[in-house]
């Protein structure tokens, strides 16, 4: 049965132009773009009480064009200054313009009030929720109980707040449990990206005494797009540098990298550069203090955020390696992004990375500082044997692609 699809756009509206700054937002954006062009899309939903506001297809397309126009690059993402620093400039010019907070608030309010009265959630529709936004407020989802004909499908990215609450904000475990309870109360099916997450979901559902709904496991493709000839930068490719892509938060283990770099800088030997790409999360005061106050890191480490997808792709494509020493992950999009570009990846030896990288990365314990230091030094020589072997392995990586991903998702939805 080809059921019509209702796409939840609440997260898109709430995050606005910041939608691509974190992994869940990038996935939400990829799904929204796919289904906005899908013939089965009936409308998009944005939460309100007692029932969601609805957007016609045309309004969803306008929203996507406003918050994330395809093919656009940000003139203020700081790429040229970052590139100059990697090539030897002493400072990174500050090029980023401040966006108008008032203008962003007006944009968000305007979209939150928008409602196409002529749109309706059709009978037997599939309701598709990718970002879990506002699931901690069950009242917003009560309309699903009044529409038993609708088939709700939720994307569950991971259950890390339950398994590793020490890596999240105080009280977040309780909030996440409310989200999960809302999801499990309504879902007729679930989507996950790894068998690691799917198996953990089944155990959690069993612990709740519920029958497990169908779970579709589909690995995510890179959200940066395919490598192009314009990404090759011979000058950068001769400059030794590494990249870590993730929000600054305890789970990502930035402190390990900063301590490795401080030791390398103190040794007096030539030190490769390190670029940290990501927004500021929570409980990261120690990381931020080191970046701001540690003199040994000033010449070798830069922290940037808001890089456009083309800029980040170019940065990764010419790096010596991606570094990702996370303690825990549900997937690991930067690993896919790097390997898809043929860039070696040095990552934590955790189950999700083993599944995602498919043997094409170098795996190290996230607490093995000596091992990370030795690997970084070995990979700093682009023509060294360890780095050449890793580059060969990266080139052999069978990267997931979006057509295959969505073909699997659509086949799954068609069976509901």
C-alpha cells in the first residue's frame, strides 16, 4: 500500500539556519529534501496544540530554501582565513559576520505561526519524525492517539543518554526517557542507522514490556556531497594537519587530543596542526580553557564552527587524517564523510565505529594517549608507510549513498 507521507518539520523550524550545525540536523535536512520532492508527500507538520500546524509541499520547499539553500556557500564561514593559517599565516582573520538575532527570532516566529488551512493529514498516512524534537512533551503528540489510522515512524539515533548519562547535561537522562516513552507509546515502526543501535533498542523495548515494532537499519551517507575536482588543493595537501569534527562536549574526548598536541608542541619537534570543527556543547569548560589559555596550543590548534559543507569537504579532503576519539557514538557521520573522500580516519575502538568504518579506519582505545600520539606522528608524514596504508584502505571504503539509503527506507515504509 502506498500511504501518503506527513513529514515532521518542527526541528527544521526551530533550528532554522543552524540546522546543519549538528549531526541530527544534517540528517533531518537530508530527509526533508528527499521527501519534499517525493510524490507521496501529503504535507509537513509543525507542532502546536491541540493539533499540529500543517505546511503544504510548496511551503516546505520555501522553508528549506530559506534555511539551507542548496549549492550556496557562506561568505562568512571563515574558510579563506583558516586555509591561510594552515599554510603558515600567523593568525586566522576574523571574517565571520554576526547574524541579526532579532531577524532570526522573527523568522522562527513567522514559521511557527504558519499554517496552511487547506492542508490536511490524509487517512492512513505515515507520519515521519526524524529529529525527535519536542518528544519530551507528550501533549504535542496526543493527536496521534486520536488518529489510529496514521502510522507513526520515528528515527532513533541512539540511546546514549540512558547508557552513558555522565556525558550529558544534568537532567538530560530524565528528559530523554520522556522522549523515548513518547516514541514507544506511538511508534508503529522505527529507523536506526546501525545494528548496534537497533539491538540496544530491542533490549530497551523488551525492558518496557512492549512488543518490538519493526526496525529498519539503514546506514547514512555523507551529508557533505561527493568529492569534486575543486576539492583538491595541492598546497593544503603538502601541509601536515589533522581534523576533528564534533560538538565540544565530554563524550567527544577533545581533551585527549589537546593533551597530545600540548605534548607534541612541548617536545620541540615540528608539530602538525589540528583543526577542531564544531559548535560549543556543554560541560566543556576544560577544553575551552585549554584552547584560550594554553600558550603551547596557540600556534598549532584552531577551533572553528559554521563551516559550509563545501568548505568542510575541502578541509577534510586534504587532511592527513580525521581524528575521532569519542567514548561513545550511535553512528559517526564524520567517519563516513572522511572515508568517502579517501581521507584516512583514526577513531575510537567502539562497536558503532567498527560497524560504520567496515575495517577501513585505524582503531584505538579512547584512553590510549600514547597510542594516539604515536599514530598522529606516523600519519603526520603523508608518505610514511602507516599513512599510505591507511589512505589505501580509505580509498577502498564502500561508502553508503543516499539513493540506496532512501530506497531501503521507502521499501520499509511501503510494508507498513
